[in-house]
């Protein structure tokens, strides 16, 4: 133990190898890589990789597959949103404690074993469900980071009755407007065209 560096002392590769052995015994994967921060498994068509970021303590898992332009890669939170939408957790893990790391990995293995069977086998329906969850999350992220700030600025301009600014802002995200926001945009266009600002 004394000769091990701090990463090796956490026992990440050993814990993954033990807890995810079912990938080899039940699904025919083979372990293709194992070190103190990353472990990979491959089947004929898929790859499953787990890694532990030593700086942040994040523990992550993804399943990847497909070919050419049809390649896909989904992380555990996306997998859970697609295949276990009623699961109360998020599938996000972070720790630098050896015992908690092992508990986290055991939990992840249990989730994949319980909910990820179809995806681990490469079943099209499972991939479709996870892809739909992935798209919905991407839509929400886009809305949160790009659309919501524009709507907030447009709302402030509306309250100030700066209709040209309202028009410019709402027009930039017109396909994302609610019915009330569309009414505001129409009103602003009418009043801006009439010479009022």
C-alpha cells in the first residue's frame, strides 16, 4: 500500500473490475483498459467506459456505439432519464473517499444492471429512448443558456416600452415564443411602425 500513489490508493480500477464483472459474464464484454482513473469494456458493437476525475472527484460512466454518422454516446444521467424516468436520483457521483467511491460504483453498477439491460445489449428501442432524453435535455440546456436570457431582456424592454428593442430581441428567438410573447411582439411591431417607441 505504501508504494501506491494517491490515485491508486482509492482502488478505482479494482472496484470497477469487481463490481462491473457482470458486463463480462452476462453480456460478453471484455475489459480493454484499466488504470487508476479509467476502465473500459468493449463488446462487438459497444463500449462502456468509467472514469474518476481525481481533481473534481467526479465518477462518470458512458455507453457508446454506432458507426459513422450514426455514432452515439450517452452518460449515466441521460441513460436514466431515457430508461428510468421515474428514478428519483440523477446518476451523478462525486467523491474522493475510497469507501464512498466503492459505494458510488456499486450504485452505478446496480443502475446499469437494473435499467440499462437493453442499452448494454444495443437494443434499438433502448437507444431511441435514451436519444429522446438526450435531445430533450439539450433543448432545455439551450433554452436555459440562450433563450431564457433573451426573453428576460425582452421582458425588461417591454416594461420600459422600448418596442424596437422588444422587436429585435423577440424576433431573434421567434420560434421559441409563448403565445403571450407573440402578442407582445405583434403589439410592439404595430406601435413601433406607428412612430411610437
